């Protein structure tokens, strides 16, 4: 059972990373247009070079 | 935090027109501040190709710095130089085949509601993170962790759950406190009680090395309820912004002539006796008498008349009419509160006052549920105190378990999930639900009342049998019409263009305001315009007349029905609805349309007050009326009806008074709305039954003290997931 000493902090850390990623996504407005973002990957507009 | 009122709704203004005026002023101020920003609504955008074509077309316009489509909200925000107008961009998009409407760039209010939504979503995320972690530890306890390990896991759970409950539970605590302070037992009181009781009893049990801790239940409760609250907030945010959203196109300003000098003034500063200049294309800001100029005015929004009316010296005009061809100078007889526009608004206020406030299904359920939960929990506490001879710890444990299990997890999700799913479906079809209970009310509708001009028809005339006229006549008429902005002339020119008519060579074309257009063709004078001016005998239909080498021709027009109008009417009739057509227009065009759409029950020449009275009469007879209208003359009827729909092209007051706005031109979605409304009401009731069913099984277990944290977690998550899945079944 000593492994718990490592496993519990690891699971909390991983969860914490997920939470931090969620905070980042909220702050940078990643959830404002889910439908549009889903469609945008289908456009061919900037396939050859990155958008300036 | 605006989540104070638990199942509250966006406030309804008692008088839509009053609500519109300050809004319009605010918009004007806002526009002046940040004129570089334009927002357009794109009701038809739906795919990747739409995004790229819209963005490419807009970016190609000189002066546009950036254009970004938001497909979820079906709008595009444009950063542009201040000389780029929304009207021009709308034309650019029309050429791309995209319908667009200007939106109020009320950015201040949108970011404000977004901030609240984001705040809630953040709490949802935190609750989700904690739920997952606490659950991981709880599963270990459930599957048999003992003694020190169990205690350790409980302590770690406490360390995660307590901050989460404090942070994520705030919306509930605040609203529970607010409702307790005014002496009401809102839905949030049992929720807060359950959260607090579950956390504190679990801490105590952990301290005492007890077997059961409810940290997972507390966090799960917070998560599911926040999710329901967030969905509810999103629906209401849409409802709140909808009224502001579609731009108030008329800014309440007028051009006043002071000693022959033109001065811009707000309407509230205009007094009776002032002289007001109204340019062609502008709306009359006041009631008055024409003292100079000749023109034609379009009264369709006020009265429903489809044919423009001649106006010259001495003609009485009312606020809200549109001046069509020539500039008019008007002496003000009534402005502001006394104007006919305002009297119409008063009519709406009366109708809204008489409208019974509809209590939503969720409200009714909450009213029943809240006291029941408290009574159950307290009587469980009392009983076990008595039965165990005063074992406080055991009794509190039982009453906490009862509170946790009965907590309206599914109830809090049951309605928001259905409404979100349904309004999402309808939004994709081009309908904006402004009011939370609109869907439930729509489900009860059995009678549909339509307005004609601008609702069933587009308010755009189209020529009838144009090519039956001699070719010369058509060619000359089209050439004359090409130079005018009069609606009939534009329709004639458009009709000739689609028939590929070669325009005749007419010279010296000049428009005579209020009469028509004249020119020289092959050395003779030709005229297109009103019957008396052309020397023609008037016919009993909407028509314009051509005098050509001594002969006259009458070009007749019919109003173009809105696309999908026939489909909508047929589908509504198939759904068992009684359909009526009430129009302020003259009998001939109303009958023509009624026959074309197969509506047996029609009335023409109906005054605004009569429309509202007819709706009230139907309601009094026990019918639930759906009113569909766009004009100011429909506003009172829209407010009086059980539920109402107006197209996006409708006047502000009409849009504010209605519950649902039709964003596109197509009318067919109205039939879908009724169908989806009925379906969603059914789903809501099913959801109540489902969550009630779980309670019927789990509550007795909790009452006899057999509910473990595992049972609570199972009941809660299963019922929440089932109601969400049931809500998704909407087609």
C-alpha cells in the first residue's frame, strides 16, 4: 500500500493539470464558438500557408 | 450575481415601445463611441463554406480590417473604418447569397452576461474536477478500504470537497439567502441545506473515524445542479439580449426646421407646432399635418394597408409611417406621449396587464417539491431521535441522507436540459426563443392568428401577368420605373429584368413626388404613376398606371407571400389548429391571399384595437392563441396572445412584445416550432416522472436508514443522466 504515497499525489497533480488547462481555455475564450471551430477545420483557406 | 431569483425570468416591459426608446438612445450613444464595430446576424449560416465565403467577401471590402464569423451565435463581428456602413455590408453579403441583419453592437451588455456565464462555467469545471477526484477515493472506500486507509481517503476527500463546495456552491447559497430574507422557501434552500449538511456531517464523521462520508455526494450535487443552472442561464442570457440584439433601426431623432435652418433634435424635445422635415425613405417621427411637399406614404406597419397612400398639403400623417418619394415638411400636432405611436403603446400596456402571468412547469414543480423535502427530512430526524432514544449523530445522518437523495438534482436539470435542447434545435431552423416559458406555452396552442402585410407576405409587391401587356408598354414602363425608388416602380423594374425585357429609350425622366414618373418616348410624353395623374380609370387592386400615346395600361400587383407561408399554414392545419387571418388591409388583397393559402377565416380592415379584442375574445372562449404579426398594429394583439411570433423585419415594438423571433425569411419553421414545443413539454413531464421515480425508490431506503453514500451517488447520477438523455431525444 506504500505506493499510495506516490499514486495519490500523482492523480491529484494530473487532475490539477486538467483544471489548469480548463482555466486557460476559459480565459482565452475557447468556448465562444464551438460550432464554428468544428467547421473551420474543414475550410481550405489557409492550407498552404499559415494565416498572417 | 443575477441568479438571485431561482426560476426568475428576464423582466418583461409593461410597454414595449417605452422600452425601445431608451434602448435606441443607448445604442445611438454606443455607436458614436465605437463606430468601428459592426455586428450582423446571419440567420442562414450553417457550414464551413458559409464561414469562408462571408469572411472573404467582407474582408475584400475596402476599410474592413477584420471579419470573424461566430457560427454558434450565427453572427459576424466586423472591425472596420467608420465610413463603412452596416447597410453596405448587408448588400455585399446579399450578393453572396447570405441574408444578414444589423445587430445592436451593445458590447457592454453582451460581455457582462458573458462574464456571468463564464463565471458559472468556471464553477462547473471546478466541481467536475473535484467530483472526479473525490469519486476516485470514494470508490476505494466503497470497495472495502478499512481503518487508517479509509480515514486518510476521507481526509483527502475533505480537503478537495470543502473548498469546492464553498466556491462552487456560492450561487446557491446567495440565492437561498436572498429568498430566506424575503421569507420564501425557494428551490435553493433545500439545495444549500443539503450541501452544508452533507459537508459538515462528513467532516464530523471523518473526525470520529465513521464509516460513511458524503463528500462525493456533496460535490456531485454541486456539479449537476450547477450544470442545470448554467444551461438555464444560457437560455435566459439569449432571452435577455434578444430584445436588444436586433438593432433599433430608427434612432429617435428628427430634423426640425428652425427659421429655415435644419437642426437635429431628439424626439422628446419636439413640441406641437414645430416644423419637421421628413426625407424620402425616413419614418415619420411625430403626428402632424403636411404643409409643404407631395409624396406617398407607406402605412403598412401602422395599419396593414399594402398600398402606399398619397400625401400632400393638408394630409394628416401619423408617427411610424414611412415617407416614400418626396421630402415633406410637417407641422407637428402631437409628439411624444400624445402621438399615435404612444397611444398604440398604451394599448399594449393594457393588453399585457390583462395577460395572466404564466407559471412555468418548473415553478409549479418547485412549489410542490421544496416544502415536501423539508418536511420529509425533518420528520425523519424527529422519528429517529425518538426511536433511538436521542442518538443525535444517527438522526442527523439520516436526515442528511434524505436531503441529499431528494435534492432536486434531476429536477434542476429536467427543464433546462429540455429547453436548451429545444431552443438549440429551433435556433438552427432560424427561430430565436426570447422567453423561457415560450416553448411550454407553444405546446398548448390551438388557434393561430396571422397578420397579412409583412407577416404572411413580405410586404413586397410583384407584378401580375406582366407579359400580357403590349411589349412597348412594358418596355416603356420598365424604363420609367428604373429611375424610381417607389416600391411599385422597383417591383415593376425587377419584374421586367427577370423577364429580360429590353428597356425602351426614354429621355428626360423626372419623378413628380406624390404622383409618379414621366419622360419623353419617341417624342411623346409618357407617364407612370397614380391613376388620376395618368388619366386612367382605377382598378380594384394594387396597381400602377401607364399613359402611353393616348392609351392607358394598368399594371396590377400582388403582394409576394413569404416563402414557406403555404407550408406553414398547411402544417399547422394538419396539426389540428384553427387558423385566422386578421388584416388591416382592404378586402381584395386579403381575400386573394386567404384563398391562395387556403385560410377560410379571414377579416379585412381590422383596426389595431379590434385585433387585440379578437385575440382576447378567443382567449376568453378558452382558446390558446398563437399570434404571428409584425406591425405596430399587431403589437397589442401580440402582447395579448398566449404566445407570439414576429419576423426579424418587424418593428421593434412588435419584436419586443413577442416571445419568439423568426430570424430568416422562410416561414416554415413556425410549424416546426409548434411541433417541437409540444414535444418538449412532453419531455419535461417525462423528466419529472423519471426523477420522481428515482426518489420513490431511494427515499424510503434513506428514511429507514439503509441509504449508503454509494446508493445516494448512484441515484443521483443515474437520474441526472437519464433526464439529460431524455432531453436529447427531441427531434
